[in-house]
C-alpha cells in the first residue's frame, strides 16, 4: 500500500480527533474545578460532543452530496479548531459551543475518513482504514499523559489537551490545501423496508459496546482520584492505562480475528476479559492494582466496537454507507447517554456505585450476543 500525501493528511486529522475525544475524560475534573459546577453539569460536555455525532448522522450524507468530500473535510477541521479555541475560554457558554463544534467536526471526520481512504486505496481499503484507526488509538494514549504532565508542571489542562492537536491540525490544513482528494460517489437509495429489521440487533450491540468504552474513557480519571486519592496529575496518567489496553488490543486485531471464528465467540471472549478487568479496577484496594484492572479492561473492550460495527455494516450489504451512518448514530447516543447517566447517578449515590452501570451494560451485550442469529 502506497501512502501518498493525502493518506498522511487523513491519518493526521483522524489522530488529532481521537486525541481530543479520548483526552476529554482527563480534563473533566479540572474543567469542573475551573467552572465551579458539579459532576453532572460537566458531564454535559461529552454529551454535546456526542450531539454533534448525532447531528452529522442525520445530515452528513446530504451535506457531502451537496458540497463534496473535500469541502466537507475542510469544514470538519475548521469546526474542530474553532471548537478547541472556544473550549479554552473561561466563559461557560462559549465552552459549551466549543464542545458542540468539536463533536460536529469529529463526526464529519468519522464519516469522511473511511470513505476517502477507501477511494484512495481501492485495492487495500481495509488495510488503510485499519492502519488509520490503529495510529489514532496509539495517539489517543498520549492525551491523558499530556494533560497529566501539563497539570503536574502547573501549566493547566489546556496546555496538555488543546495545544498539540490544534496546532497540528492547523499546519496540516495549510499544507494540504492543494492536496487532491477523491470526491464523493453517488449515494445509494434507502434500503428496502423489509431489510430494516436486520439492522436492529447489530445496532443495539454498537450502542452497548460504545457505552461501555466511554464510561471508562470519560470517568476513569475521576474514579482513580476519588477512590485512591490520586493527584490531579497522576489520575489521568493512571486512567491512560485503559487507552493503552485498547491500543494494544486493536493492534492485535488481525491475529485475534484469524484465530477466533465467528462474531459470537469473539464478542463473548472480549466481554469476559473486559468484565474481569473492570472487576479488578472497581474493587482494587490499591492504585497499582486499579491500573492493572484498567489495562485489562481496555484490552477486552478494544475489539467490541470494531466487531459490532462490522456486523452492522454487513447487515445491509446493499447499502453499507448508510449502515455505517446508522452505526455512527448509535455511537453518538452511547457517548452522550451512558457517561452522562453515570455522572447523574454519582451525584445521587456515589461514583463507585454509579460505575456498576458498566457490568450491567456488559451483561446486556452478552445477552444480546447469545440470542443473536449466527
């Protein structure tokens, strides 16, 4: 596979988006302190990020058809840069708009990058998309570490969370303005009504898998701080072990899927590993054991999303692009719903009790997997 300039541009912007999305969990606690709000109110920020994903799931297809992929890519980068700058302001209303713009820009990238890479590498689309997501997962590990380092150095969370990805996106946008990109092909018509029910089950699997992932991504740092009295600099660094586990798991996707035959066995195995890791994280009496639990949980969670999304796309072989858009909507609901519910529960009971939503979601995924058709 030849990686031309356009390919590296797409790799870079997707990695920046992954950095910002997965690093948001590390900044919620310091953002809460800055704004003087409770946990449920600051949980609204990832919900707004998810709202952008839902919005683009509804209007993204027509938008690309009207203005083209190239202009939509530029719009997505512009939205993310503007959103990051607004999130850095001390005005709460502007930070809320910033979170929404980050979500809109990120959602456009999620929709565009696989299609563009597929068009750039028609003989190896899976390799290109897999490489892009693997790199993005690896880069996302740096986000909580950078936030932790910036907090420990007294620079504030903005220095660790926003400076690097926004500067890189601005540089990439300027350098790539004249880089040719393949534009959109014709969008297929809606799927026949009789095939719609085939998408329901896999769509629910995506919803459950992404809910588990982002309950851990957004609130693990807060949990480590509350349960083990980790400092504001140490807590995000320990929480990053979940992302390390996910990046490791996704790097092993090819050999694992070759050895494990069928989605059912793969989902059940991954869910078991995730549940074991979560149990250790939740019940660990010491911080090092909690970190090990986070890494194991990330290893188990790693392949839940790729597997469930693949099943969703396969459910509509006549309209894979539209099936992928429906999966993106499930992701948006999950990112905006489950972590927000966890935060609301934590203000009512405690964060430790509220975190029991994760094994409930895993159990629901197991039940759905066991009752699904092969």
